[in-house]
C-alpha cells in the first residue's frame, strides 16, 4: 500500500519488512561492536602495546573518523544509483576482515592501520541501511522503524562490553577481535543472499509542488545537487551540527568509559562484562525506543519536536553525568549513569527520521551520509581525540585521576549542544510560518 496524502492511513509493512529490519539491526550491532571493541579492551591493549591515552584517542577518534566519514560520501552517492544491498554486503565483509586484523596487530602502527581499514568498511554500513529501511516502512512508521534499527549501537555496545571483556578475561583481547571478524564475514554473505533491494520511494507521499521556503532549488539527484540541497537547507544543516555537538560528548565518553571505570573507579573486566554491559544495553535501547516513539507521536503536532526532544534529554542528562564523573566508587557511578545513558541518545532517531523524511527518495543514502559526515567528523573525530589529549595533559598533576579531570571538561559541551538544538527549533518554527504564509 502507498500513502497518498498526510491524512491517509499508514501502510502496514509485511513480515519481510520486519525480517529485513531485524537483519539490518544485527548488521548495525556488528558495526558498532567492531567500532567500540578497541575502546572496551583499551586497558589490556595499553598494558601489552604501551598505547597512551592520547594515542588511543587518535585511533578511536580522528584516524577512524577521517576514513569513515569522508568515504561515506562517495559510497552513499554510488548506493543511491546502484544496488544498496550489494554495497552493504561488501562493506560488512571489509570491516569485519579489518577487525580481525586488529587482533593480529603487534604494535601501534599496525593497530592504527587496521583501525583505519575498519573505518573504510563501516563507511558503507549505516547510510545504505537508513535508505533500505525507509523504502520498507512508510511515513508514520518510519520513525519507529529507524529507532528500532538504532537499537544497534545499544546492543553492539552491550555485547561488545560483555563479549569482549569476557573473552579478554578468559583468553586474550586478540581472540575477541578475531571472533567478531569471523562472525561479520558470515553475516555479509547472509545479507547478500537474503535481503532484497526495495523499490526506491515506493512508500512515499507525492513530493510537494514547491520546495521548503528556505531550501535551495533541486535540479536533480546528482552528487553536487544533493550536497547543495543538504547544506543550503538550514534545518538539515542545523540538525547535523547540533548532533555533532552531542556526539562530541557521547563518543568521547564511550571511547574512554571502560578505561575510566577500570583504571580510576576500580572495576575488573569480569564486573565490566556484567554490570556495565547491562547498563549500556538497557539504557541506550530505552533511549532509542523512547525517542523514536515520541517523535512519531509529537511531530504530528509540530516539527519542532525534532529539536526540542534532544534538548530536553540533554538538559536532564548533564547534571547526572557530572555525578557519574564525581562518584567515588563504580557502583555509585553506574547509578548516576543509568538515566544519561539513554537520554544522551535522544538526538539520533529524530535526526535520522528528519533527514529521511525531508529529502527525495533518490537522495536518501547520500543525505544520510552527509548527516553522518558532519556528526561523526565533529563527534567521533574530535571527541575522543580531545579527551585523550586532555587526559595526557592532566596526567602530570593528576596521575591517579587524569581521565576524571578530562571528563569534567566535557560538561560545558552539553550546554553547547542544548543551545544548538534550541536554535534549530527556532529555525523549524520560522520555516513552518513561511510555508503557511500565502
């Protein structure tokens, strides 16, 4: 069924759509598990290879992000014009092989090279998946479908912590990388064989006869017209930069949380594998689902919900995050972290849904890649790199709690992100007024 107007009944997806969503969610789990495994196993890797916090920040942040973000753009452009499922399958196989190579590294240079290769493969993971899901689920259900897909980071982080820490504690950190790599290669074959390419735009409402008031004219779906459309639209541009400011905090936290809990809060790998894994799995999953459900509910009343929802979540999370950093013991730290773990991710489902709803079907993969480019260059590229450098800076005067001091410096960035989302709400409201004016 295809919807023909905003007030028409929502098309109900069939069983195949839900099966594809489950498969793609599992792919995202592997994507994020591979991405976070290095951070989760930072302590044993540091002990064996002598990697500093600053070096760890570079290979989990800037070095990875440069390849991941920049290559996502041409891959997204190619996927919009070819078979998105095939592109995704090849990407899974590549990043999984590179993950296994991380486990074979014997020095920092080899580890950094393997890590950058993971970024090359993962560049073809998420943007094609966004577009495939958007062509299996119609408007009205798309926000919830994408929020379920976005369970991937939560589950991936939780499994990464539980699986990676357990394997490292029982055997070696190298075995964790090797096993995850093998599972990924098998998954790539499964996606190639079992996921069908959907018709692009098959479930969308007809395009409006005129573009949004503040958007640049679109002359086609080519690479440069799509880039111009995205960055000339103040709503899409504003969402991307607000999410980047949020990810500056979330990626900096994620890439050093396990090391912080073990080195400065006294957790052991076995405890990390249980308690921190459970907190990540339930906390982030709840945040993803709640934000997707709330967006589908409140955006019908006003599109400003795309901006207000993340702002409210971050405002509640900031003081609790400060409590996590301050807490003198790891059990109390996890209590403070329980709510922020979900609220920190209230931005993702609104951002992805907004972009997939606002652009043309043949521009979705590239637009999703452009969103990730801005978000991840700022958040993934700069956040961990900054925090690792800050920890090295504080280590001279605070050798026993340098990461704690560095984490404290993240708190003002919550304010920056909140302000940017509130500014985005103003832009959305202005655009709605212009479109409503005859």
